[in-house]
């Protein structure tokens, strides 16, 4: 027992004693507090680039830049249709019909101021029908209206009856003289001619050029030759045996008046 105690004692003497850790160890000094945390502190040391502006429609990084919109197509209003000028013969009331737009044509054909003539207002106040409608130029419309008004009044005053309609065999048509290909251009091709054929009376009977004999024809011929530039009726040539061709061709000399009366 004594030996054991001595060993323990010796051990107690030879083994150094360790001090117990303090109950409240000292803490490390606190880190400086930067407002906004570590990132904010870094921001204070290194300035960040300014934020990119937020443009509406900005392309995304993974998308190609958008192409600029195509300019809007300019809307050009369609031109208003040309309004034909009112023919003086229609405006005066003696010719009945409508003004038409200009008629274009090749080789000299065409009418600058055409009129669709449908009748004549007679001095008696009655209306004379022209059948079918005749397309002529404005000047010719006035001459036809004045001529028919005068001749109808003269025939009616002779006691032959009331005339209600005049029929024709042709007006505007782009063609050569006498319908011959390559011939000089006819006045019909300029709306400057009309071929009168028949006077129709109210009681139904008719008076036709080249078919019916009548004392009225001498007066019609005289009035026509005084007013128009060219008058071609039966006896003038084989193409005018059944109608009276009237036109306003300008001539240096006296008008051509060819109509053989029986």
C-alpha cells in the first residue's frame, strides 16, 4: 500500500496540471458594419456601371434585332371620272339628249365633245323623237336640231300631218368614206354627220327618202343645202339611194349638194 501511494504521489508531482478553460472566453472584435451588407460595401469601393435604359421593344440577347417597320404605303386617291361639259344645244333645250365623255379613236376617229341625241324640242312645244339615238358631236347636234325643227314646222304647216318621229340610218362610226377600207376618213368618224331616212307621222304613215315621192322633198333639200357642208341623197352615188347624208365638213368653196328629185 505504501508503494502504491508513493507512485500516485509521484505521478501527481510529475504530471503538470492543466488549467480549466474560462467559462466566458473573449470574442473576436466585431467586423465593421457596412450599410447594405458586403455587396453594398463592395459597391462603395468599386462603382458599378449605370443601368441600361429600358427601351420598349428592345431585342433580347438571344434574338436578332428587330427590323424597322416598313413605311406605310402612300394611298393615292383615284382620279374622279371626268364630267363631260354640257353641250350648248342641250343647255338651250332645243336638242334633247345627254353629253357623253370624249370618245377616243385611232387614225383620226373620235369625238371630243359627243352628244347622245334622242330628240328635238319643236317650236310648237311638242317633242320629236329621233330613232335610234344618234351619237354626234355637240355642234352637229345643234345643226340637226335646228334643221329638223324648221322642216317639221314647214311640212306640218303644209297640211301633211303632224310628224312625231324621224329615223336615221347612221351617225358616229369610225370608218372611211362610203365604208371603203383605206379611203379618206368619213365625217361619220368624227361625229360630224348623220344619215336621215324616214319621217313618221302621228297617224302612222311615213315619208322615206328614195322610196316615197312627195312635194315636201324640195323644201327639205333647199334647207339642207343651205345649212350643211355636204348633202348626198338619191342620184348622187350608189351608196346613198335610200337616205340623205348630212355633214358639217368645212369646205373652202360652196357646199356639195347632190340629191336628184323626181
